[in-house]
C-alpha cells in the first residue's frame, strides 16, 4: 500500500470521521491508513465533485466514477481496494406499489447495481 498519510480522503462512511481509514483489498486484507485529513458526507455526488476538483482521494463506487475514469479525467489510485457493500433503500407510497413507473425505476436501479 503506497504512502497515503499526507493525502486527504473523501468518504461516505461514518468511519471517515476518524483520521484512520480502513481499506479492504480484493484479497480480504484490511489496511489502516492514517489520513492527512478526512471529509465525510453521505452525498456521493458531492464526493465525486470534490474528487474531480482535486480535493482528495475519493472512495467512490465504480458505477459513479467509471465515465470519468474511462475519459482519463480520474485515475484509479488504489485499484485493489474494495468498498464495503452499502445498503440502498427505494422508498415509495404503498398505494404506488403497482405503478408501471415505479416498477421500471426499480428495475433500472437494480440493473445499475448488478453491473457494478
């Protein structure tokens, strides 16, 4: 794991409130990094914008950053690091459960996460 102590990290997890970040690699090994600074937000779009503005290393899902990686605007700094799976909830009114628009949206969201 490269020396990352002087870098700012942009994270969405509560763990980011500490100065120590736990990074899990594809092999399952967890690396502890004492970050220079940590910015934590639940807004992944904000973390992406800050990453694009070169404000730090953004820990982002590939599904969100892939277009920017493919275009060369962003580069994978830690390609072996895997993000912890996070839960997502789709909330809608029970009376709209059988709405074709709701069903299409749910299928769309599921398809996005199956690809990543």
